[in-house]
C-alpha cells in the first residue's frame, strides 16, 4: 500500500508539472515571438514621431502618450473607489441579504465582456453627460470596468486579515477608522495591490471600451486636455492590422512590442510597490 501511495503521489506531481509547463511554454513562445519581431522595428524616430502618410510611415508617439494618459486616468478613477468600496463592504456593511447580493453582483460584473462596458460608457458619458469622445470618457469607462476586480481583491484581502489585529488596535484605544487605516489596510495592501495590477494591466490593453469612448482613428498630434480624443496603442494596432492596406509588417510588430512593454512596465511597477509593502 505504501508503494502504491508513493507511486500515485509521484504521478500526481508529474502531472502537475506537465500541466504547468503546457501553460507556461506558450506564454514564453508568444513573448519570444513579439521580442524577435518587434525589437528590430524599434527606433528613436518610431517612438518619438507622429504617424505620417496614413500611418504607413512616421512613428507612434501620440498612441504611446494616449495609452499612458488613459491608463493613469483609469488608475485615478478605479483605485480609490474600488478600495474604499471594498473597505465599506468588509468593515462597515452588515452581513445581510442585501450585502450578499451586492457581493455576488460585483463578482458577476467582472465577467462581463469589455465591449458591453464600451457601449455603456458611450451611452452614459459620451452621449448622456455630453463629455464627448475624450480621455475623460475613456478613463471613466475603463475605471468602471476595473472596479469589480479591485473591489473583489480588496474584499478578499481585508477578510484575510486576522480579527485579532483589529481587536488589539481597538483595545489600545484606537478608533475604528484608525484601526482600518493604520492596521487593517497596511496588512492587506499586498493583496489589494495584486488586484490593482491585474485590472490596470487588462485596461491598458483593451480595445473595445476606448473604441467607443476615447480613441481616434488617425490623430497625428498630442492631446491638450482631458476632453480631447487620443490615439491608443491597442486601437492603433487594430487599425493598422485590419484597416490600412499595404501596411509594413515592421510597424505592426513594433507597435505590438511597445504595447507589451508598457503593460509589463505597469506590472513591474505594481509588483515593486507590492513587494515594498510586504517588507
């Protein structure tokens, strides 16, 4: 029996390793292909010039700036509202039927296709509030799309904090808000940061929401306010891949590499902040 148990354990371990490799290898192959094809297309002119000749020449600088503006706007919209909503649901809201329905609804909202958020953002921000196709409309739409993930991550991270920490803080005379802000949230920050990183990385690479709310087809200049349209790398990549005939392959590969580089960059910054709080 011990021999059979030992063999079954080794077989399960081998199966887990094979599944892990089958998951990881395609990711590295995709990244390797992007780097192999994208790096030769990168040049200073490509990164700093505006597009020319119907995007067949020039660079992608307006799309880079637009992507960064939309991502920073999304962070400004989603992170405060998402974190404070999670704090309210865990620390202040009573555990009743309404709260459980709200939590279930938030989890379900995380699975809604991004194009639905795009149509909602167009109807609400672009048309109803008359903000127009702009950075502000796109940031608000992407921020709403990120909220379910951030709220869920915040809620789970706060629930993982032991109640003994809360009780000890209150026993020392701290108020409820002092306990939450100085004890509970710092202890939960690594988990909260993980949710923020995942949601913002998704937002940085989305095409459908900004297609209806923020992105322009061809805009060879930089925005001057949050009410301006912008070019964005995901939409720009879609356009040059499907709408522009005879587009040089190097432009597509270079744009794809820059988009991945920016997304990974935001991930690394978020991971650094998370590790710093963990220490």
